[in-house]
C-alpha cells in the first residue's frame, strides 16, 4: 500500500478555504479515493478541547508563546491519531490549516521568532510537512468582514487588529515564496466554482 497524499489549506480569515476543502474532498471521492477531511486546531477529541481554549475569550487571554505551545500540543495529537494513520493506509488527507498557520499567525502576526517556531515544529514533528499547501490569499479587510458576518463565536483571532492580519497575510506570501515546491497561491477573490476548478487543475499536475 503506497503512502497517501497530504494537502493543507492555509490563509487568513474568511478566505473560503473550508468550503474548498469540502468541494475537493467530494471530487476526489467521486474518483474513488479515500479522503479524510480534518482541521486545526482540532481533529481529535483532545485537540478540539485545546481549540476551544484558543479560539474563544479575550484577545489577551494567551501570550503568543502559550498559543504556540498549545497549538503544537494539539498538532502532535492530531498527527499521531488521525493524519499519520490515514496517510499510512493510503488515504488522501485534506487538512484545514497546519504548521504554516502557526508560522503566519504566531510568527508573523504575533511577532514570535520564526526560527524558534520551525525548531519547535521540527522537535515535536521532525521532518513532517504536507505534500502540497494551498495558500488562499485575500485582502484581510474583505476576509474579516466575511468571517465576522458568518459567525459570532470562535472569533478571538478575527478580533485582532488589522495590522496583525496584514502581517499574517504577508507572512503567508513569504512562506509560499520560501517553499515553492510545496506551496501554491490561490487568488481567493474569485468565485467558489473558479477556485474549485483552479484547485482541480493544480492537482492534475501536482501529485
Ligand atoms: P479557523 O478559523 O480556520 O477554524 O481557525 C481557528 C483560528 O485559529 C484561526 O483564527 C487561526 C488560528 N490559528 C492560529 O493562530 N495558529 C495556528 O497554528 C492554527 C492552526 C490556527
């Protein structure tokens, strides 16, 4: 049995990536693939509990370092119990956010040292990276308006100031530039169907 394929969807708030995760999963299933759709922070019972701590409450509830440690704790549980077993049995894993989110949000956004964050990642999940990362790029002013119109809970990060979101967006573009083999940028200003077609086209050539 060959190893599966690990795709992550990344980007700021309200970029439409969660919808696209579901659409891609449906089209891969139609081709007969086993697909696991999951998300971070979360994806296991324990990691969902950690998620609840991170995404709700006051903006200043946690420092950037505490967030990074909680996120990595959740990620290891998620990797060990869901992602790794699925890849080992040959499934496709579509994950809504992964380690790049920590680099973009806690690193570029919150100002933690990027090397420290990669060292932390490589200490707890050595050499573990997605096969493909789709970075959804959108002006954060549009994205945050969309995200806040959609939900009123789990908005701790959405409430952070616009400069935080601008730094985070630039961080994602930087990550994509530094990892050209793994990352592709998706123009999230497009409509749902156009983005879905772009992604399917990418996958015809990427795997
Ligand atoms: P979601 O809104 O995409 O479900 O993600 C939950 C929030 O958690 C989102 O605002 C981004 C934030 N987050 C981080 O700050 N760092 C991370 O590493 C991850 C995975 C998410």
